[in-house]
C-alpha cells in the first residue's frame, strides 16, 4: 500500500470516527465502527479521547416543593393534610427542583427518576415506577419534563399514572453519562405519598361535581343518623382525615392487612381491605364490636364523637385493637380512612335494617303449629337502624351501569369469603335485584329490601308460608346532604318506590338467587322473550332523534300482555350512572305466536344537556307478563356517534418538501359550538399544534388548510381532533405515504436527520437510519454541517 493511499485511509477513518462520536453524543447511540479501518491505532485513540467525559452528573439535593402552602399541595387538594410531606393525587403533574453538581447538559447527560413502594418493588407489579425525561408530557403515564434551568438547578414537571398504586413511595434520582451511572441516596424526607384522585377523569374514583368532591372527600366533619323510623336522631362526627398522624395510620392499616401493595391501585381492593381492617374479628383491626351493654375495659360506643382518637390510639398502640365500637363508630372510622386515601365516601343509615343470616334474601320468622315463635330457628333480625358507608368508584369488573355509589360495611355481621367484611356492592345492582353481581350484594339487598315472611310448621315437620309483610324493611335511608347539615334521603338509590311494580320485580328477581327461591311463586310459564336492537347497524348520530327496536316474541298459543317500564340514562364510559334522561311505561298486547317490534323513541332535546365525554347511554327495561307473572328484564348500552373530521392531503408527500392538508367538519347539532379548539399532529409529519377555531354555527361547515413538511419517509398518519364544551370525541386521521427525496443532496438529508434526531427519538426507534445516513458523507460539526471527503 502506497503512502498516499495510507494517508487517505487514515483521514477517512478519522472523519468517520468523529461522525460516530457526534451521533453518540446527540442521540445516545452506541459507538459501533462502520468500517474495519476504525480498528487502526489512530482511530482507536481518537475514539477513546472523545468518549471520555468530565465528572458524571450528581444530585446534590432535591426540593419537592412539598410545604403545606406550596403549589404542589394546593393544586393536588392536599394542603389540608397536617405536615409538610409531599402528598399527591395520582394522574396529575407536580413540580420539583434538582440541585446538581454542574449544569445539566442534554447532549451528554442522562437523568431519570425512580419511585418504589412496598416490600419488594417490581416494575411489572407497578410498585416500581421508572420515570423518564420526555419532551412533552402525556396524561396517562409516569413521565418527567425539564421546564426550567437555573445554573446547576433544573425544575421538573412530573406526571403520574392515574392507575398508580397508592401509598408511600421512596424517591431516587439516577444520573449517567456514557460510562457511569450514579443513583442518589434515598432520603426519607423526600418520600412521596400518593392518593386516589377524584379530580382526575381517568381515575376510577373520579367524581365530576365539585360540590360533591368538597363534601365526600374534603369535608372533615359530618352527620350520622340513628334512632327509629319514626324518630330519627342525628349526631355530629369529626372524621378528621387531615389530622396529624391519620395518613400514616391509614397506610399502617393497609400494611398490617398483609395484602400486597401491587393491589393498592384498585379502589375495589382498597375498600375491601378497609372494610375488613376497621373491625378486629379476624385480622387485628382497629375496633372491637360490643353490643352486650358491658363495656368494662374500654370506651362505651356512644362516648366516641370522632375517629381521630380511635385511629391514634390504634397506631400508637402498635396495632392493638381499640375497645369498643358499634355500627356508627365502624362507619365513622371507615369514612375517615377512605376519605383520607382519596376515595369519595359517606356514612349512611338504614332504618328498619334487616340482618339475613342464611342468604335467603328474606327476613324469616318461624312459628310452630300453634303460631308460637320458634326461637331456636329465628336467627334473622331487624335492627332499628344500621349505619354503613357508600363509596364512589367505577366498576369495570361488572356490567356497564354498575359504577357510582357502592355499599361498604365494616361492622362485623357475616363473613365474606371467610373474612368479616362487606362490599363493595353496587347500588344500581341492588336497586334492580341483580344480587348475583359481586361483592356481597345479597346481604345488602336483604338489609334494605327483603320481605318479612312468616312460616308455620306443619305436622310433618315442613314449613308453609302463611304471611308476607312487604313494606317492613328499609326506610328513610339517610346521609348528610351536600353542602349543608340537612338530612338527605337516598332510599330511591337503593330501591324503587315501595310496593311499585319495579320494586316487586326486583325483590322476586333477587329471591331466585337466594336459599329460598320457593318463597315466591314461580311463573306458570316463561314463553315471552324480549330483545333490544338498533334500527341501523351504526347506531344513533349525535344531534338527531333516534328509535330503538324492542322486539317481543310470544311463543305460546295464548294471548300475552306485558307491562314494560323503560328508563334511558347517560353513563360515563366507566359504567358510572350520570343522569336519567327519560322514563316510559308501555302495555304491550301479544297475540298467540306473535312477534311484535316496538319503536322506543329517543329525542335529542331530552339528552342534549346531560351528555358527557363518551356520549354513552343505557336503556333499562323491566316488566311482567300479566297472565303468567313471568319477569322480563334487560339492559342495552349504546353510544351516540359523533361526526368525523375529514382530512384530505393535497399534493405529493416527499421528505423535505412542503405539502398541505385540508381539514373539514360540519356541526351536526342544533346549537352553536363555542370556543372550538383543533389539535393536529403526526409523527414524522407535523409536530403537535393547537389551533383556536372560535365558534361554529349550528349545521355550519368549517374547513382550514394545514401546511407541514414531512420529515420521515414511509407510511405516516396525520391526526386531528376537535374539542369544545358542546361536543367532544370528534377526530379524524388520514394515511400519507411519504417518498424519499432523491433530489435533495445527501448532505442535506444528513442535516435533516441530525435535526430530527436531536429533537425526537434515538435512531433505533425509526425505521431505517439509512434513509438519511450516507456512507461517504461524515459530520464533524455540532451545527450539523457536512462536507464530503476530498483526497488530500
């Protein structure tokens, strides 16, 4: 090999090495030689010299901005909690400062946060959160973004997942360069407390009315009702969920339960744990129940006036059970714990409350042949009053419509799967008699809506039903009203009006799943069926009237008459009931063998002011066949279709060349859309843009032209979404095939690649770096300048 050729190869190897180093610094790419010529002594020495970093970035201190009056606590509605710990609600951003050993250099420094909770934190079980730095935060995940730099300090905006495990997290900061990694020392003062978030729409405990959040989460004083059906008394109770030490006690309670922290992100699990741990029957919980009248060695239940002293005694005693409690005390402490953890909760009193001991869903009274009570068999009872709790959450484990208020009872009465606890039981399921839906619905249904049935013993030892009292159980179900000290009667949430056709259907439906289904006469025949379908396959459109098909089939040879009750309700997408928009009653006559389709009308004016984000509705039908007493019931969920945004690309899509797209939309509603916002984005096409459109008149059309320059070749998608108060869930997408730009110089493509990668993701996440990298062009300038190799 001649001297000129050797000089040329050394020069070429040096330029390639510098280009690789620049890629590694800008994009965090591994330095991998492209040519065997890099193995030369000169190239190796150059790489070693360039890769060496100064001191690895270190964290000197962390400021969580956690004071009680600081921004984080106020924005997360946790400024009422005692102390200066950082107490957050999940699914929401918070701010923090990092004091570093030198200024943060994004070209060579890496940084991420780690949060760990539980005994054995693991990423898979969501007890170990790794929080990367990103350019833009998204709502549904753990991420962090640098929002400010001041010398050696950086301020981060950190977003948490709305499904994050609640509890106490240990924070550490991990920094690294090319060759080393440093993890900050854990400081207990920097621990973060994560709670449920009723203000976050993606949280399972989301509650959309601010007045209700103020009452059921932030109010630390309440009212609990007692007495009799005719003489209702009331007492004030200090919940004190923000008092010193209460949050620590609540977390201690969860830990003492022995349940894994990985399940603490689900409010269903949390309320089950709390229901079990407030009583002490089988797990060393907070309170010992005592109904004997002898309270020696403890405090009389009527002497308590709040939860704080009870919980403090329990915590300070290392988990020693506090004596004594009865139902209102169990309920008051449950309200404190669940509100403290962020679950909307209220204490509820049921008057004439039944205690069903044999899952018959009836309150049974047994008499002998002479009509004298058989005391050894009469285990069921009716309490003058009983206090439990309602808590608010979605129920993705149940059919749609079962979310919202759930009954939870910590008073130890009967076991649930071997543990003294009760709930959560959906009030919507209880109201309709769907006691087969978990958890513990049969027991709660019997408390509020069981019939009192009298049985007489026959000479052969069997029993015959001789009397049924239908209106004895479940009256004046009461809780404190929102925003006032008035009593709010919520009986209608637990059951239909006493004696109504719907209430009787619910009772008889429930009884079929009890231990005494024979308590109610079975229908003489079940020969009528009912089915709900849409009049067209796509379903109703937003802004228009619509009719659903309800088809009745009479398979008998006799005439049948069905009295059907219908209700249409607006639902959250989580299945939580929002509002009832219409109720109807129809009497349907069916000839022998007939198939009859009834058109059930849905008028836009009945639902236009009640819709929410997902525009989901549910039709609930229940009825009875007059001749046979057969019960018919069904629920049908459907969604109102929103119009699409139409996106039409204009011109050829080529890397580096400007093109346009027309975005158009027609308002389908008979109302003006106000303050409309349009959002446009597309990976490799267009960075996120938010555009204020203004108002769009009723039935009016809107269009605009969006200019953009494709940055990546290959199949791409341009997305747009439209949002306003009157109409949501309007979006559109178009596929765009972007061609490589053969007319653009290789050097220009290299610059495009450098610019793109510096602002977005590492090359390994794109389809092919070869779309832009050119082997005989190398870069050795931080500005992205390129120059071709020239023979010296």
